[in-house]
C-alpha cells in the first residue's frame, strides 16, 4: 500500500513540476521587495508598534488662530525596551517620521485626509508635541528623544492644529504617520 502511495505521489509531483515549469516559460512578471535597515533594535510598546490615537472632540468655536490647539489633545507614548545599539558609543535614540504626502511643507502638522462636501480640506490637521516641552515637533526632521540607547518612554500629545486663516469646518479628521528609530 505504501509503495502505491509513494508511486502516486511521485507521479503527482512530476506533473506539478512540469506544470510549474511550463507556467514560468509561458509568461512572467516582476516581484518588488522592500525593507528597512536600522541601527536601532528595540521592542516597541511590548511588541505592538502600531497604534491609533483618538482625540477628544471639540467645537469649531474652540478653534481660534493658526497653530496647535490644547482643547481635545490626547496623550500617548511610545515605550522602548530591550534596545541594542550597533554602535556602543551611541548616546540617544532619534525617531524619524514619514507620511506619503501627509506632512505639511513646514513639518508642523499632518494634513487631514478627510475633505468637506466640496472636496476642500477642513482647515484643521494634527500636530505632535512633546509632553515635556509642549512644543510642536517638526515632522520633517529627526526628533531627538533624549532617551538613552538602552530604552525608555517617549511621551507625546496629539493636538488639533488650525491651518491657515480660513475658518475651520466641522467634520472628521483622519491622517497617518509612520516612524522608525535610529541611534545618534
């Protein structure tokens, strides 16, 4: 019985192999590979590097001039542990932010992906500030976390950010940011 199974399996594999080789010669395509090499190896948020931050709702009456708005801000942190610098002389970790077409030209805020019924932005984005300094973080520049190369917590606020002189319009705010770490 086992000899019959082995013979049947061998014949099946021959047909599969011939089919696969015929398919590769008949047509082809391309495969794109992407990756990222970093000098920072850390465990982020106990293994959960992705997160969502939901700001508290505010009214358009709470929004005055351009800039970061304290109303509705939401605290969040990125906790790093088990860090291992490739260069043992490294002093601190930097975080690099990126977002395809969603970081403002000056780097002060993330552009809202949601638009009003006319297709216009609602004149409000999202800014990040450090909880320690409360200053808006320039998302176009590496951010010095002031964290030792072994690990620690980066504590931020996500804040609404009034854009330009046109009035803010009510509606949903939706934007996205990616980050990676490097040693300096």
